[in-house]
């Protein structure tokens, strides 16, 4: 009896290890245009302005929910309980999805500040805001599924020429407002990645305005360093955020084609996409290394920070073109 019990426990351990390895594979980059065209064909319509961006948000969310192992961030049972890389990836992608869902509701679907909110987006956007680790009722999966269903209704109504109430406005100011949020998100990730080796940073919180004040006094400089236990989490969060943003920008390239052409900004957007594509390269090391800047071992966080910083710099240039081009 004891031998059978030990054999059963051993089998469970082996199966758990195999599942953990399989579930830890990162999602591949997919073709935004191909999936949008395929969906439009299935709906017997043609992609109108906003169709590709909305459908890409749906596709990104569906990948998070339906990839091998499903959505893992709120799992409380082995083996996913012991995984942290994929949940970090999911959180990074989810943060980018939340920003885009809010931009859809607040900017892209509205013509002016006094316009009425789209009813489908009014339902979809709050569903993304639930705690990503929630497993009780409502669970994160059920809320995100509700968001997808509402987004599908908005996407389909964009192509409905009979009603005309659902709109997507591809304007330069709308795009710039969303990029403002993207810039802050990417800037934060870059700072956290760079802190993997520890930095003595000068406080520049009030730089640029002599009359600026803040709530409490802070030191002129401070040592900033990401915890050794959190380095891989920050890395995979950045990888997930870059993965989602890469798809969203490819969708923007299609829906905002005329706006980008008018502002002569297509090249800037392509450069951002190229930098983000580099963040998705395979990591051949069995773990995220944290060597010093010019040390013997590599520092994967600094490499990721380089790509994200370059992408963020190009985003700032793109915003300038949208404003002044």
C-alpha cells in the first residue's frame, strides 16, 4: 500500500512539473491584420475604422484567457500556484488592455467632451478593472469574458450602417491622449527594470518649474533597487506589457493610417513596433540573470529596459508629430 501511495505521489509530482513547463510558454505574436480580416469575413462585412483596434483588444484578452493552462493569475491550486512568470506576463498585458479599454470608452468612441458614452463600452471597461487575482465571485475570468462580450457588440455595431450610433474617431488628439498613458506605463517599467542593479537616483520630481511644490519633503537622492525576489516578475510584466502594446500599435497603424500619413508619422510608429518586437525574442537562459551592468554575467532586465526606453523615446517623438506635424 505504501509503495502504491509513493508511486501515486511521484506521478502527481511529475505531471505537475510537466504541466508547469507547458503552461509557462509565452504566447506568440499573432498577425493583427489577418485575424481582423478573418473575423470581418466571418461576419460578412469589411473592417471599418476602429474594427481592427477593437478586435485586437478582444483577441489579446482571449489569448490571456485561453492560452495553455488558461488564466493563471488567480489560481490557488498547484502547479499554477507556484508559477510567477506567466502571472506577471498576464498582469503586464492586462494593464495595457485596461488603458486601451478606457481610451475606447473615454476618447476613441466619442466625438466631443459633451457626447454620450457608448453603452457597450460603458459595460466593457469596468470589467477590466477587477482585481486580476480575484478567484471568488466574480472571478477575474468571468469579468474579462463579460468585457469581451461587450466589446464584440461594440465592434459589430461599428459595421452596422443601419444604426450609426457606434463610432470610432481616428483623430490625432485621441491617439495622442492614449499614447500619454502608454508613455507613463512604459516609463515606469523602464525605471523598475533599470533598478535591477541598484541606482543612486537624483530626485527630479519638481524639476522644470520653480513654483512647483509637493505634499511632503523628500531626499535629494535615494538608492533605488528592485528586490532580488521581484526581478523576474518585473521582467515578465514588462514582456507582457510589450506583447500587448505591440499588437495594439499594429492595429493603430491600420485604423489611423490616414491620420499618420497626414502627420508624416508612419515611420515613427514603425520604429516603436520594431523596438517592441525585439522584447519578444526567446530567452535562452533558464532564468532571468541579474549581472552587473558591465559584469561577467548578462543582465536581462537592462536589455529589456533598453528596448522599452527606445520605444518610449519614439512614442514621445510620435506624440510631437501628432501635435505639430
